[in-house]
């Protein structure tokens, strides 16, 4: 049996994973740059996710 076609598929999958990871890193870098620019201008950060947890230790809200 020849494992070469199977190896090609695994290499292709690895290349696709690397490409997805690279794209995510680029998106993250762009987001961080945008946040940094906004902070310099004094604007609030835009969030895509949940708001940060309340860090007060007294438990009063």
C-alpha cells in the first residue's frame, strides 16, 4: 500500500490549520491595534463578548 495520498491529505489539513491560525493572529493584532489607538484618543473600547466581571471584593453592586 502507498500512504502518499493519505500523507498529502494530512499535509493539506496541516496547511489549512496554519492558515486559519495565521488569519486569527492577524485579526487579533488588528483588534489590539484598534484598541490601542482608541485608548490614545480617549475613546472607550468596543467589546464583542461579555463585559468584564466586577472586580470589587466587597460584594456590593
